[in-house]
C-alpha cells in the first residue's frame, strides 16, 4: 500500500507543473510594415469597421445595411451568437453549487384480512405521508479545476463569436464584390450598346456607298456580320447583368421580384485611398486570427483540465429535509380507555456530509489522455501561427494587387484616350471616302479592346479595394467584442 500510495503521489507531482501552465498564444514574428508604395493614408479603426462607406456610394451603403439585418447569413449569425451565449452560461453554471428540491406524497389504504389486528396494534386504515428534501452538491475548487473550466467556457464562446464575426465580414465583402461586379456588367452592356450603335451607323454608310457604286457590296455584308455579333453580345451581357442582380438580392436577403430596385447603371465610384496599417494590427483586427487565438486558449484550458483530472475531488453534500406521516394508531384516555385514531408524526432534519473521490487505477489512462490533450494544444498553437502568417500574406498580396490595379488603370485610361481619338478620326475619313473600311474597323477594334480592358481594370480595382479592406480585418465592429 505504501508503494501504491507513493506511485499516486508521484503521478500527481508530475501532473502538477503541466496543470499550472497558462501559456499565452505564441508570438509570431511579423514584418514591421507592409511593402506599400507612397500615398497610403491612415485609417481609423471605426472607418475600417464599415469600410464600404469609404466608397461614398449611397446604393452600396443601403445594400450593406440591409444585408446586416436581412441576409440569411446575418440571421444565422445572430442565432449562433445566442447559442454561444447560452452554451457559455450553461457551462459556467455547471461549475457552481447544484441542488434540487424533491418531494413525495402518498395516500395508502390498508385492510385487515388476516384477523391479526388488535386495538394495541392496528393494521388497517389510511396512511398518509409527505416528504421533502433539498440536497446540495458543492465541489470545492482546491486545485483550480472549476476556474479553468469557466475559462474554457469563455474561450469557447469567444471562438464561436469570432467565427460569426468572420461570417459577417465575409458577407459585407461579398455584397460589395457582387455590387461592383454587377456595375461592371452594366458598363459593359452600355459600351456594347454604344458599339452596336456605331456599327449600325457604319452599316448605313457602307450600304449607301455600295448603292452609289462608291464601295463594294461585301463591305456592307462584312459590317452586317459585325452588327449581328454586337447584338448577340448585348443580349449576353444583359443576361449576365440580370444574373448579378439576382445574386445580389439573394445576398442581402431581398425578394427576387425586386430586381428593378437595384440600380447598377450609375457610374462606379473611385476606389478609396490605400489604407495605412501595421501588420501587428491583424492580431486584433482579423476575426479568423482571433478565432484561432481563442481556440488555442480553449485547448490550453482543456489540457490543464486533463492534467488536473488525477487530483482528488472533494464535494460538500449538505441537505435539508421534512417528513410528515399520518398513520393508524391508538390514543389512551385514562384510566383504562384505548381509542383507535390517526397519529401524525412530523420531523425535520439536516445533513452535513462530504465526499472524496481520488482516481487510482485510472491514473495511467488519465495521464495518457493528458498527453493527448497536450498534443492537441500543440496543433492549435501551430494552427494559430498559420492563421497569423496567412493573414499577413493575404494583406500584403491585397496591397500589391491594389497598387498594381491603380497603375494599370492610369496607363489604360491614357491609352484609351488616344485609341478613341484615332478611331473617331478614321470613322470620319471613312464617311468622307478618304479611308477604307479595313482601316476604320482596325482602329475601332483597337479602341474597343483597350476600352474594354480599362472598364475591366477599373471594376477589378474596386474589387481589389474590397479584398484589401477585408484582408485588413474590416467589416465588423471589433471594439464591441471583448476577449
């Protein structure tokens, strides 16, 4: 027995240092600053919370406000928040004293059928009993097990909360991305209609020249083929625009019959200035990083609980009770009279007890479980490090892409001016008979190609700005979420 007790004490001593650890999330080395060209502007955290307002687009602001309350993802997120709060409250309440009031009542009628009854010992009659008990179980937190359990419950709730905030941030980015993509289709549709109008004008000129004998008839046929191609493109872009409207309505949670309420024809806004931020801010701004942090905290707490499981559990077991029994009995009337009557006995009692539970034969199994939890904690630490590095990589890539989009837009805008000027001059010369159709169509093709590239680049730059704000952790009110 002495040897066995020594083994138990050694196991407890081995588990105690590991159980006492409260390791914070590991520090991940990040660069001091992003590689951003000059021109970045400081951005207040409140502005990043609602970054879509930086675009100064009333329609976008209205859609984001609607999505925050009506979208399927937003309503699901609200329900998940309620679930996380209720789960935390239940887990925390389980660490406090527990008890219940129990009661029983019975009414029993007995009959003497054996002939063994007598006046001194009545066996027949009605017996009524009422009992009530209030028993309490209170575990003494001598080794900090309950405190750790409460911290784990808080960490689990925070992890769920940051997962929900990540969903909300993704929803805000998806709405803006779909909105700008729809605007891109609207611009392309307007350009296609303008091109169709120009081609129709060239077709009229080609037909007049062919009728007057000033040009070959195949020129008119060639332009007619291009007109048909442009008409097909208009129909295709109209379909894509309608599809983008439907996707946007689904995202914000609006009825699909309200397609006409989403106006995408207005000119797109200019992308906001590149926000200036520090990589270290990702640790508090990115909901996925915060989620990984509290997942690690929960894993640390769970590992501590696994180590503390080999320590004894001491529980106080106080109780109160009340009992009332009414049964057949005998009353004595001096000097010699005995009368059968109902006797009532009422008693109250209290109990003060304590229980001790010490795992003994289960210690090897508990130590193995503790080592497994330690391994899971190391995995959570690695996952946290990966989340931080991924967040920095996404933010740095978003900055690079955004600045590349800005430069490309400026270059294409300058080239589009020259290409359009060349096309307009060639078209005038063709109408005056000074240039052939091949040169005019070539000039038009050059202008249309660069104009289409400019439109795509402008829209893509807006979408890159959205991704940049999301990569920096925007789209949720970080100051309202406590750790």
